[in-house]
C-alpha cells in the first residue's frame, strides 16, 4: 500500500490544500476526502479520467467533499472521458446530499455522464469489501457526524480520521501501520479536533507504528511549527508531518 498525501491543510489555509489522501495498491486507487482545493492536486498527480476507483467522504463539510463535482465533471468532459463506474462511499444520508451538491454545482450535467456513479452508504461498526481492500468505520468527535475509515489491503492497515478527535477505548485504532490523524493546535484541546500532543499520546496508547499529523492550524503551521518541530517526537511511534504530494509506502 502506498499513500500519497494530496493535501494536508485545514479548511481555510491559504498555503495548504484541504486534507485529502490517495491510497494506492496493486488493484485499487481510493481517494480519501475531496474538499474544494483537492481537484487540482489530484490532476497534478494524475490526469487520467479512469484513474480513480473510488472516493471516500468522511463527512459533509465543504473542505471534505465540495471538490467532488469538479472531479466528476473533468472525468466526463473532453474527448476520451471516463467509461467505467466510480464508487463513492460515505455515511448514511450522503446520497441525498450528493444529488443536491451536483445540482447546485452543475445542474443537469450528471445525467450526461457516460459512467455510472455507485453510492455506498456505510455506518459505524460495518465492514465492507472494495476490490482488494476491506474498509471499516468509526465515529469521531467533531462538529458534524464524521466517520474515520480503516483500510486493510491484507498486508498493511492504515486509518484516516477525517475530522475530529478519535474516540478512546475502542480497538479500531489498535496496532495500525499508519494513522493519518487530523490535529489542529499544538497542545491545546479545541472541541472537535485533536492536538499534536494528544494525537501522539493516542497513537502511543494504540501501538500505532507511524503517525501522520495533518490538518494543522494555518497560523501554527506557518509560525510556530518550525520552532517546536524538534519537540514533536516519540520513543514508540514514528511521527511524520507530510507536505502536499509527499508519498509514503507501507
Ligand atoms: Zn469538518
């Protein structure tokens, strides 16, 4: 499994695209979240309209799914558009929101697409198989209903929190090879977000091998992160703070 960090920013960072990551295995390309500044990152990486197999949307905040209409429109338009189905996986109620979003963004165009869009609605505690991947879901504590996703390709297991701090005391995050965790401030808890310090503690307690810190507050990332970067470490967990388009292999 290879991870490409397309964007690592919070919602309103002028320098960083929204939090979004590509999972790449031999058989599958799965995009995790697709906020409004993500389509350009995806196209910088790969322009092929048939490239993606599926998109996972963690929750219905604009910085996590308002990029979907543009991604679908570019798959359709142009001479050799997409031909094969695309799956979109998200929480209950997504299908209805998706229809509204497409109508607002590009009214009537979805009916012209030459490819099928399969919406799969999931809930906490459910496991689904998608190609060579098994996906599981767990709620986080956030200002909207958000489902973290765990991805198992049979060799490695990673999880992506989406937004929100993870719920303590579950087995969901135990022994992960990689946890991509949204964090916001350094050591202050803000409701609905992890901090760098609490995130590291959480990863240590769950025997996570590598922790990727993303979604850092824009001012913290720009002004304070360089000063405290050396203090962000752990004896037990490897910690990375990726930049957009960085790759990480498991
Ligand atoms: Zn959110």
